[in-house]
């Protein structure tokens, strides 16, 4: 099965082309370069058997962009789509670490004991933390006893290869829904 996987929920978009569990190619780029990265991975999109997309949590705009791209490709190519949590993909790429995504508003999204949480970074346990949320709050997290790998460690990226590895439930593109956890920043600002 030839799978295209992508995630745009964080500050870096990731994409991978995977055949039967083997990674054929992958890229990590700024989100605005996602389409060029996908184009660079695929020589013949008609050979795809399915697409997997990261559904968040993370940047509201990033999640929407990734899901829209994946749905458009899946519809255009008439292939099924699967959605995978960005935090689950981070966890798969860093066994034993707690995945942490920057939630803005001085909060992070984290997967703690299998539960998705949105909390201030000061409430994270002193453990190994990975993800852009861990990088953003590195000084205060390390001061509280957390271990955070170097900035360039690949465990900080929700690499699309792990989305492909986790995908099981492929179906119609419109069945894939985003995971937001809380209202978007724009709605939050309007409520003030």
C-alpha cells in the first residue's frame, strides 16, 4: 500500500511517502512549502492507495490547511483518508517521552497518561519532553526538572512517517475531523 502522510499542526510541516511500512521519502519544511514538498515526493500521484493527515491539536490555521490539502488530494485522486493525532505521532517518534505542542496563550497541548490536555507548561511533570512546545518553554521546563533533547533532535517533529505507521481507519475524506481541544484564538479574542 502506497501512503502519502502529512502534518501541518506545528511550526514545521512534515510529509512522507511510505510503501508497506517502508519510508521511501520524507521532508520537513515551513508550512507554506507543503505543496512543493509533496510534489517533490510524488512522481505519480495516481499510484497512491491512501492519504494520512495529522488532525492536531496544534495551530488552528495549520490544522485546517493540512486537512484541506489532504481532503482535496484524496477527493481528486479518489483514495481514502485517515486522520491521526499530532501528539500520537510525536509519541510514536519518541517512545518514553511526553509529546508537547505549543498551544499559544502560554499553554501547551500534551498527551499525559493517554489523556489529551491543554495546560500551562509549568504543570507538566519533570520528564523527557519533545515537540515545539517543549522547545518554546525549554528554560522554565528544564528549571523544573524536565529533560529536553537538543533543538535539532528529530523527535521534536511530528514526522509524517509515524502518522502512516499509526493509520488504520481509512475512509471518506469528509469523515476526518480536526482535534482543536479549545476554541480558536480568533474566537477567544472576540470573546474578550
